[in-house]
């Protein structure tokens, strides 16, 4: 039964996300990690394949995988997961708007950590790294989706995902400029 398969896969995705939440950060006390240990090699394999997985699963599973990516990013981004943003940005050109929405939701959740935190050299280094990877592709996506909105102006079903993309881009922009307005955004 296909519905049972989806339900089982969704339960597995939720379990995976919960394991990541509890056990990803090795600096936590083992008791706080419920004595779960994720070996370093497994972590690297997970990080290598997780964005690709997120882009190929149904939406209800995609949400759980996206949440797991965000949880891992809290611990490993950017120093231990330098390919995360480039992997997400590659998906901006996907013809599947649900994939684009999924990667934007993930990036947005990562960038929200830039808001309401104490300014520090480490924070600014992370913001600058993020901007260098995402600012140009994000602007191209914004312009492209904006022109698509004009082309499908009379079709509510096609407008809905495009407006969601534009909303997520605006949310990401807010997070990226919260601490300081980058020169790239001033100029463009």
C-alpha cells in the first residue's frame, strides 16, 4: 500500500531527525545524548547525501529532512560543513518548485540564527561566508521567480508556490542583513 509506505518513511524521517537532535553534538554530555553515538564516518556520509535526499522525497518527508539539516547545521555549519550552502544553491535551478521551496526553507532556518544574537567575529565570518555563496544566486532566483509571477498572474495554483519562494527569499534577506547591510545588497 503506497500510503503505508509514505507513513513508514515519514516515521523513519522523524526518528532520524530526533536522533540528530539528541546525538549529533559530540560536546553534549553522553547522558544528554541518551548514550547514542553517531560515528564520524557516518556523519560525513549523512552530510554528503542529505541535501540530495531532501530533494527527492515527498513533501511530508522533505520537511523532516530539512529540519534534520537545520539541526546539523547548528553544530557543523560552516566550518565542518562547507558544502552545505553550495549544495542548497545548486537546487535553486530545479524545475520542481517544491524542491526550491524545500532548500529555501532549509537555508532560511539556518540564517535565522543570525538574528538576535550578540555580534562577534565568528558570527560575522559565518555571515560573510554565507553571503559570498548565496547572494548572487539568491538575487537571480528572486528576479527569475518575479518574472514568472507576471507570466502566471491569472493562475492561482501556479502563483502560490512562486509567492512562497518570494516570501522565503525575503525572510532570508532579512536574516542576512539583520546585523549589517552588505555592500552587495546596497549595490544591487
